[in-house]
C-alpha cells in the first residue's frame, strides 16, 4: 500500500532502491517496479540510518540510540528465551560434564591406585572398583594399624564379609613399603577428592534423568536418558534432532567411519551413538544392523513427538 501511494503512476520510469535483493525481486514480481540493490543504494541507506533522527520530526539522536538498543535487547531476549524454554542447553552441558567426569574420575582413581599401591599392593587385586578402592584407601590409611576392630568398617565399605577378611589378612602379610604420615595425609586428601567427585557424578546423573524426563520423555523412555542426551548433544538441540531423517540418526556419532567407508568404497557403518542402547546390545550379531535401523526410526518419531507436541 505504501509503495502504491508513494511511487509514481508510470512504473517504467521509477527506479526503487532496496537493501535486500530478494525483496527487490518480490516487489518487481508483485508490483512491477524496477529495483536496484548494492553500490549507491547501500551508501544512501547508510546515510539515512546515520542521519535518521534529523529526517524525522520529534526524534532526537539519543532517543534513536535508545530505540536501537531496545530492539537489540528484545531480539537477544527472544533468542535466549527460545533456548531456555526447550532446556536443550542444560542437557547438552550435563552430558558433556558427565563424560568429562567419567574420564577424570578414572584417571584420578588410577593415580590413587598407583600411589597407595606402593604401601599396600595386594589391595588392588582384592578390590577392582575405583570408588570402593578410594574409600578403602582413605579408611585404612597405614595398613599396620588395621586390626579386627576395623573389620566392621571394612564390611560396610565393600559390602562383603569375605572380602573384608581377605583385606585384613593381606594387610598382615603385605610386601608393600613403609609410608610416612605426611605421604598418607596427601593420599587420603586426594582419595577424598576422588570420592567427592564420584558422589557429585551420581547427583549429576539424577539431575540429567529429571531434565530428560521433562524435555524428552518419549526419547528417554525409548533408549534411556544417557543415550538420548548424547543424541541431543551431538545434534546440537532437540529441534535439530527432530529434523534429522532416521538414516542420519542411525549413524549419528559415526561420521568418521562413514566418510572413511565412502572414501575407500568399503562398508558403511550400521550404527553410531545408538549402539549403546540395550536393544542393540541384546541383539544377535546378524540382526544388529536391522535393529539399529528400526530403533533409529522410532527415535526419530519420539524426538518429533517431544519437540513439536
């Protein structure tokens, strides 16, 4: 309506300057006005933006600046609000932190095993679980001070009376070196850090489970919270995952293997991150490909239900 009232009646003589080439093409198609973009038009528009407050009555430079700032804030707020409503970012950060914690706890536990192993090497063979080993290293301290009175505390940690008895007997005939009180203090302090990290990891997993049940209940019910969160993280958001076809979801996380197979003309991968699902783990070797394809189909449907409903 603005163009029809403001532009001259003879359309062939009029030339309209437009910033966006696509809008110019649409105006030419709908209204028949010739449009020009770039070059001189861009310079004129830059000048209009710069002196806009002088061209409009009652508008000052300060109020124009405030209006621009308000528009920028509103746009940014709308973008952030969109992300917050989906709570995708929280899930992506949680699963990334969970993976990082797994690596760190494993590395730190191996350090505790190696460090405390100089003093009590037999304990490594008796206790294989990292978290339990760190708790025992903190509880036992100097193995020479371990006695029958400590048996109840050992049973509470290992949850097995036979293992507790084996630890007590091993401490009496251990071939480990003697250790100074200062070294023990450092080992116990480091063990406490590893224990607190392990406990924090448990809390983080519960947090991830609750977030997934809120944001993607169908997907988490189908393949589990951790695998579902990894798929969302790899896709970038739940919306992106919902837009992917089932064939892409099936090999999500196996991109290197896919491109290597295409390059060498070998067999393409049958599964990516969804391999960690229990459905594929329980399937026979010959059926894993079929199950992964079927599961990818269902994951795509579940993610679309969670995202768009």
